[in-house]
C-alpha cells in the first residue's frame, strides 16, 4: 500500500499524535492554542491501526513542554508527542497523567469554593485507570471530566 502525505510536514514544532478521535478541538482548548498566532493543523478521524480512528494536531514553531502536553492524557491517555526540528523527529514520548490539575477542570460540587471565590480549581489524581480526580478544596471525587 502506498503512503500519501495528506498534510505537509512542519519544519519545527510539536506534533501530538494518537489523540482519541473527536477530541482534537478539546486538546486545542486545553493547550490554549485557539489564539496561537502561527499555524495549528488539526486532523480528525485519521485511520489508525492502533486506535481505528485518531486525531492529530501539528503546532508550528512551538515546542510544547511536557507538563503542558501531559494535560492531554485527561482526554487521551494513549497520545504521543513528537518534537520536530528541521523536519525531523528529535524527541518522542507518550503523555503521562499529571499528579494534579490546576485551573482546567470544574468541580461538580455546587457549593465548592471554586464556584463562589476567585480561586483556580485544583484536583489531585487519585487513580489513572479509571481516571479519578479529587477536588483539593471540597474533596469531591470526579469520575467524569468537566472542563472550565
């Protein structure tokens, strides 16, 4: 089978691969790339041997840091990251579930202080599989992710 390139390679930047299908735009939001002034390519529903279907994000001229990209694991624990320099992969790694998540998720407890006071939400990861988070303020357990 002949391989064809559907989207151009990037000279430098970050490629996030193996994102669960349908979650690329959530990842763009998590990483704050909606306002990034350079090229961000979002590929959805790409055929994948490993996942069946997957999404890919290519970010030109920005090397995302591990702690930033690890937030992707909340949606897609199988995601991988490629750091590109001069059109070649210089570093490749899988995302890791962070130990804590700050300012990204919404607590489901309606009386949690994060709904009433100007404080950033903060959650600790209780378990990775299944993903379970605990609010640092009210100790509510989250099994479902609610982004701010």
